[in-house]
C-alpha cells in the first residue's frame, strides 16, 4: 500500500476524545530532512516513504474534546503550497501543501466558532497556518484563546527567533496577541490536558499529556516527527534549534511512552496518528493503536 498523509481518525483517553483533522501533506527527501541519516535508516522503514522515495509527513491539527471544551492542538499549515527546492534550496526537494483543515473540521460537525482554545506546541509555519488570513488580519477561530509557552513566545518575538525566516508574521502575532495566554510547564488549560515542556526543536517547544482515569496520551508536537526516530535517536531533524537538547528530550518522551496505558499521538506521522510503544528484539518501535477509528 502506498504511504499517504493521515486521514481523519480518532481515539479516546478515558473521558477525553482525540480526533486528527488533516490539513495536507509534507513531502521531503529523508536524507535532506535528517542529519546523521543514511539510506539504511529508511530502507528498513518502508511505512514512512512513498513510492517516489519521499518521506511522507502529515499536516493537520488535533481536536481535543474534554467535557464541553473543544481545543485544537496547533493550527496546521494553512491554505498554501510551498515548493521546498525553490524556497529552501540546499538539496531540499519536496513540497508542503495545506488547506483542508476547515473541511476536516466541518466533517466532524464543527465550525471555527465552536473552538474554545488553541494549544501551540511551537510556532513554526506548519503549526500556525490557520491563525488568520494575513491579508485581512481576521482570526479564523474568533472565540479561541491562544495558549503558548512563555519561553516559545519570547524566543520568536523578543529574542533571536525574530531574525529567522520561519518566524510567524506580525499579523499572526497581533491576532494571537488579542486572546493570548502565556503559560509555563505543567499548565492545564482544560481538564485532563497538561503542557509538558519538551525543548530542543525550538527553545519553548511543548508536548501535551492527556490523562483521564488510568489512561494517558502524549501529544508529541514536533519533539518526534517520524516513528523512525523512536529506534534511531541519532537522527537529528534539520530545523532543530538545539540538537543535543532535542535528543535528550526524545529520550525523556520515550520514557513517558513506556508507562502503562499510554498512547503516542504523532501529528506528522503518515497513515496513522495514534500508536503505542513496544519493544521487540531489543528495538523500540511504535505499533499503531487498533482503538483508533476512521471518521467518514
């Protein structure tokens, strides 16, 4: 079967519902994306590489429903198409294509007005694409509070991140700032969902721990982009700000995933989003959760 971006799918963590809402897909040559990688790393993982040799990375947002609250984790790439070779150069080949998030949201019976909050893992372009229409400066989710780690906000808007081409636009900063809540490690914006500081990819990157009853999930953000990283910690993602810290963070997350009744939710994983960590023949890998269901 050909590798594709993940479709709408959902799972539950106790009383909390998690639903993946696709926005698009990111194709890239794997050796350009990962420092320290070799062809062998991906030859043994055909489940992440398509028939043309591109690493397939899903783009989208994760809908979290806890009680009456409806939150989105990250806001995907938005209605855009970027040719990486033309924009980045340096051996990159591939593209990013977004634009389906609102259609995905409608397919589960919701509108942008129904979203109470947005939780940001970090502020790279493929996570803030639906903040607003930059041309008009209108918020796409007008009733949502925007939750960002203080250290992440400071990096992009008060520190060196502002000089990086990946920085959010001033329009997005303004729109987010209108309903912004800056938070720290451990903050719980809604029952059962907690910020967990996982720096390295960016200085203020956060993952999210979802807990309900005796069940847990870790929403990875970009702390782990691809399932291959679980068993190959030597792979360094090309846009990690602090490579050594990113590796230590991945080690910590793997320990979190070893806890009983814990699901991993990987927003860039192809085909399937929700998995569980298993160990076989001394190698740790994700097996994808049979509890997740496709949503028409």
